[in-house]
């Protein structure tokens, strides 16, 4: 049984701030990121349990491979786990065919920073920390340009998320209307 602290996270309210080391500079691993860095842009913030596991690399590489589409939607992506930035760097430098998220035949670099929530403060603030294992559940959050949480979903550690559905949700949020089930860009809102 896991224990969770009471979380005040709520859609429509300000997203919790964070301040974490990232892989923005793979050499020094000293660049930090905070919520304020994304002011004026949409942000997809997603958590995974651990680097060098099975489902996690499929998610990170899928988000990375679709980064151009997110950029076209004026959206940044930030991936987070409770692993250290040193573990993130090793994972990035490990080829995909060896359970890493690095290059394969010169193709497939990670196109967004990975953040280290080594102290587990951000995972706890976003309500995804499994205190028994010290890992984050698979949480995905969409934060608008004003820092307001607009969407959240948390799944079991065994189930990967759909980048296609994440993109559709982002587009629906940006459409600014009432979007019915299965709405797609170009369709009318209600």
C-alpha cells in the first residue's frame, strides 16, 4: 500500500511551481528549470517511474519524435522522473536498441529536457509520488501560458500514454470552445 500526501492540485488553478536540474546542458548538468521558464507557452509536463525500464523509454522517445508538432502548437515538453540528472545523461547516451533513449543510426536524439526530481518534491506536489517505491506514477499535466493547470491524467506504472491523444487534448484546449468527445482539429466546437 502506498501513502499519498493530501494534494491541492486542481484543474483550473495555478500549477505548482518547481525548480529542478535538467539535461539542458549534458556536459555540466547544471541548468535548472522552473515553471516560470514556460510563461507565455503551453507546457506538457510528464512523469515516469524510472529510467532504464521498459515502458518509460517508449514514452520519452514518442514525445521526442513528435516534438516538432508540439512546437507548432507553441508548446514545450518537460519530462521528469525521480532519477538523478546523471542517470538521465547515461540514459540519453545509451542507444535505443539497448534500452536507452539515445540515437540509433544517427537518428532519434531527445528533443526536450529531462528533469531530475531527485528530492521527490515535484512529484509530491503534483500528486504522483509513490512514497513506497520513491518513483513517480505516470502523470501527465498540460499547463497553459498563464501557469494554470488545464488537464491532468495519472495512469498505472504499467500503462504508457498516447502522444496522439495528448496532442488532441492540447489542440482541444487551444480551440477555446466546448469540444465534444472524439473532437479533432477542424471540427466544430459546441
